[in-house]
C-alpha cells in the first residue's frame, strides 16, 4: 500500500539550476517522479543535472523528432517502422502501475472494487451513478453514495492514456470498437486534465469523480484508489508485489524493446506498463553519450530509489540487452558513443 515518500511533481523537473552541461529531455509524466529522484542523486555524484520537461508522451515524441532535446520519453512504445523512419532507438527505463482513483467521501483507499468491464462502461458513459447495481453487487458493505459519476481523462497526448485505453480495449469489446487505444482518443464523456498531475488535481477537487494516474501521483495527492479485478478474477490492490508480478512477465527484445504487461495472470496488477526513452541513433555531438551515461547510472544505482516510489526496476538481463543495443546502434562517426564500464 501507499508509503510515506516525499517527491516533487511539476511540469519541469530540474536537478538544480540548468547549465550548459545538463542533459535535456521531455515527455511522459508517468516516470517524472523517478527521473527527478535519479537526477538529484546523479547530480550529487557527477555534477551533471537533468532538465526534464514532463509534458506528456506526445510532446516528448514531438520534441525529440524536432531535435530540441537530447532524449524523448513515452509510455506508448513506437513501432519499429516509426523508429526507423525518424532514426531513433527506443529502450525501457522502468516499469510501474496505473490505477483508478475516485473522490467519494466515506469510501476509504483500497476499499471499493471495480472490474475492467465496469470501468470501461463508466468511461463509455453507460454507468452514470455510483450506486449502479453492478458496482453495488461487488461492493457489499461499502457505503457508496447515490452521486452522479464524473469521468476525468487526459486532455493532452498521453502514453498513460494509451496504456489505460489499451487495458479497456482488452476488457471491453465495445470500448475497443467505439473508442480504441491511442494516446489521444475521442472520449465519450468527461472532462480533461493535463498530465498525471492534472488528472489528480481535477479528481481531488471534484466529488463523484473517477480518473486514472500513475501510482506516485495518487499517493502524492492523497487520492482514493480502488481495487481492480485481475486476470484470474481476484480483486487486488496496487502495490509493489502486484506490480512486480506483472513486470515479471516482461519480454524485452531488440530492436524496439516493446512489451505489454496488461492483464497478466498470477496476482498481477492488470494496468502495469514499462515507460520508454527515445534517442537518435546517429549522434552529432556529446548529448547522446550523456543520456546513456545517465540511464546506465540509473540501471546500476537507481533500483532502490525506484522501489521507494513503487516503480519496478528492469531485470538484469534486460539491462544487459539494452546496453548491447546501445553499443550496436547509437554511434557518432561510426563508433559507439557510449560503452558501459
């Protein structure tokens, strides 16, 4: 369950004042808290800071495509075709859980149960009251108010939205056919918030609301999360054990290292996902080496910091495969820009 962890959440995360030698990146809000933690520790050890703009996965892809940052970050993996067209390499940095959060006075964190099918129907606008018979049936003894449901979704291009809508597409044929899975969809109902922190703020301010955020944002904003039914039919809590059970199913393979961890068996949190880094294969300056040095440091030294925020570190074999892919693919003048020591 939620731990006492202090973490700074903001649109831009800086490890000290930005300088000419700092690393620049932009993209997904999902991993922003752990990037901030890693950046703080990395700067203390190396003197090099990280200027990371948490603007959403869509923004991160746009900025790396425009070459305005040294790396982009996205929760929605790009396809091999998309990567090759732009000349990018993609690799995962960490894994974590996305959870439904609600604002229902009297309902305690982790008390309410929801299924994927019910969540899909809420976001389709088919379930409009919290005391709907389907919700009441799986929540005996929970005093759920007779309030209208207010759906809160992302207003920006979001990899978190891609993961969320992909999960709903797995659980609901109607969702898959009508809405589908994408970073930006035509929502059936609801109001928008920008970034994970934006959704958290709207849910916190709106009684009767439901939204979706990465674990740390739910904790930092003291939001009420729900249980969700897993692949095997059990209702489970979002916590390190269930995130790790899902993450254990990961199969990261070059060149793009994309994998899905949604709705896995074995007491696995059903909305777990990796998040990814995008770097140009052909480097013309030292930015790429700086990016790889930072993430290599994080792979070697950042696992405990990740666990403190309930992210799941990558397994050792995935890190080894990623380092080998760096050496083979990210070059300057035909030579690898960085080789892990």
